[in-house]
C-alpha cells in the first residue's frame, strides 16, 4: 500500500462527521451552566505543587512560603496569556482572609520563653508605678461588676502566674472540679470578682499590735537543723498524741470577749484570713462564711470546710488527678494527699520541740481551749496571739480595726543575743517524685543537700498558694522565723510511715519576697469584701465561694439558717442564736 500524504490525511479527517471527532466540541460560548469560564490557553501556567529545586533551610522551612510567594497567583487562567476570570478574583478574595502562622524561630532576644511553636503563657505582671504618695497604700475606688464600689491601687503587682501550655497540651481536656459548697436557689449573688481585679489592690495595714496571748511554747530542737538530706539527719516521723485545736472564729471565747469590749469591728483567725488574703493564688474551690451581727463582722468557716485541709501540688502544671479522671493510685489522689499532708502538719511540730516543763515559754494567760478535766492527752506546744490591725484608708479616717488570732509553734534562743525568737513550724510532704502530679519535683533524699535552691523553687511553683498562706500566717503572728520540714514517705507506695529528710529555716518577710508575696494586696482584698458586706443594710449571713474552674470569687447573701443542719454555725455565737430564736 502506497504511503498517504499529509495533505490527503487532513482531507480524510475533514470529511469525517463532526460528532465522531476526538476531544470536546468546539464552541464559542463563554459560560458553562451560567458560570463564566476561561478557555484553556497554551500561554497559561499551571502552578507547581512543591518546589524541590531549592535546598537547605529554604527547602525545609521556606518551601511552602516560597511556593505561596512565587506561584500562588499563577492559577489556571491567571497567566500572562490567560484571561483574568471570576475564578481568579474569588481565589484572591478567599486567600486574603486566610493567613499562615509563622512557626519559625525569631531572632529577637527578649525575656520570653523561646522554643519552636507558639506557646500560650500567662506570666506575672510587672509592678505598676506608684502615682501618688501619702495616705495608707494609695487606695482608690473602682467600679465592680455588680455596680458597687471596689478598690484599686496605682501600683501593686499584676496577674498571678498560670501554667504554660506546651505542644503536647493542645488537646488536653478542661478539668472540671467540684465546688466546695453548692449554692442554693435561695442564695443571692451580690458580687462576682475576678482574680485579675483583686491583684491590683493594695493597702498597707502596718505591723499591728498585740492585745493578748495565751498558751505556752516549748523550745525548738536544734538537732533537726543539721545538713538536710544527709543520712545522719534523716529521722523517722513519730506520731505523738497531743491535744491540738482548730477553733473557728465565733467559737473562740477570747474573741467573744474582745467583741463585747468593742476592741474591733472585724474578727478572724489566721487560717481563714490567710486564705482570703492569698485567694488569687488558689486553684481548688473553697468557701468562707461571713456573719454580720450588731455592726460587727465575723470571718468564719463552716464545719468540715476545706480550709482545714493542707493541699498538695495545687499549683502544679499537672496537678494530681482524681480517680474519676484516670488516676490509678488512690493514695495519690487530691483528697488522699490532703489528708496525708494535714496529718503530717499536725504531728510534725510536736516532734521537733524539746518537751520540758521546767524550761518553756509561758504566755500571759493559760491555754484558752485546753481543759485538763476533759482531755487525756497533754496539750501541744502552742501560743495564741490576738493581734489588731488598722484597715482604714487614711490617717484622717476613723480606724477600721481587725483582730486576728494567730498561732506560734515553738521558741528558740538566738545564738548571738540569747533572746527568745518565736517560730512557726510547717511541713512539706513528698509522696512520689515519679508519680503523676509530682510537678517535676526532685528526689529530696539525694537532691536536698546538693540542690537545696532547686528543691525549694520547685515547691514554690507547685505549692504557691499553700506556702503563701503559711508565710502570711507567720507575718500576721509577727514570727521571727519560719521552719519548713521536708517529710517524705518511707515507701512511695505506702502512707503508713514517713521520714524527716531535713528542716530549713527562713525569715518570713524574706521568704515572702522570694515568692513575690505582697501582704498589702492581701489586706486590700479583705478590706474590699468587708466593705461589700458593710454596705448591706442590717445583719445577715454571707458566703464567699471560689469558683472551682475559674479564677473568680462570688459573694452570696444567704438565709440565716444556712449550714445549720450541718454544723449549726450560728449556735457558736450565743448573741446570734438568741436573736434568731
């Protein structure tokens, strides 16, 4: 067969029917189902999916950015020879509202926390500038959420530090904790105040004055001040049966006598008052009962309140989990750790003193709660000092006095002057540095001697609220020293036996400075809530509740018989009970 020429082939193709030709039909329309489109042109450029020609850092980190910069606009129909169609316009409009997060490491050398990725961090605010002098703490009124007046200061410290979420926490669920007390329908919300607003307050209340002291103190055993962590300094924690008391404000006979003599208008105990003063550091829920009677205010607690318990790693980035949250160790749950820590703090102060009836410090009055006819155990070393502070805003204002019952645990002779120095004794406890909720704590047995600063810094981070409360109590009592015992489990899997790894001593104000504790802010918080209660006409009962999942405090006005079915708190105050009857 003779070869066919190109001219003959074209003639054969042209003679074929139009519907049998290959490819899409030729058309002059510029719309497809009513939507404009751009016909394909050989001059149009199709964008590349990725650029594999670049190398090094540009290929690893800048590949996608280079692709967007070079080829993003070279879409179909958008080349030099193509038509600028509606597709191109819609693409650009959509991309104008979309932006990529730059995760590349910047070259700035700030004080922030570096690292790859964009971590969310809520740090502590800086100190504000004191804009005015004179007065008592530059107290300034501001408007609160409920429409009533609160307080602010020109200066003071900013927000409290929160946890920093890393790249592993992007999908961590929100922990829902239960409130310490469930509000009822009969409770009326008076105020809702965020911690960020409380942290701006400031009020200087001075050093305070001593009104009365009761009880006695044994001398501290200096043998426990040996090198912490050394094998010779580790001792077993002993359980000594001593009568200790945690009497509420309205049950204290000395406070009732001071109230009858009109020595002050506000009354509290250091345990309750320290919780309110350190409220912005708290994570767990708590509640405080406030009773207003005959122009006097009693800051009190209910029976079974969480204020009596000592928390463990409350402020840790990964706090201990409840059993319902997946914790496999019952002894390491928050409730069990609270009971263990409370027990340790009850027995530890009695062990580190020298019980000698012929050599002890006697207060002006005997023990106010101990009755030898009813108790079988001897009383623990304890002195109760009743101290008064002035919470007025200026020297020209009428004094607003607050009386607080403070506690001291021991006394020690100064090695230079020979004078007696008052001590507050507390104990930190280590449960298992490898368990969940340990907060990255170091092994005390091996690190307390060589890395004392790191151990204490970790405890300041994980137990910020607890240590702040203890330091505040020491300063309220005007203690000279604060002794911190480091108590660890003999076996991490058992709570039956504990050992004392070491004891460290600190001056309360120096320790407060190390952990950025501002006592003036605490006094301002107390003053703010007291003023909220005083603005309510007549007598009444109020409850402060810390939200279990938010940094917020709510003030409720509650009926007079609230909590009576549980603890009969009004019966603690005869005047209140008689008036209600």
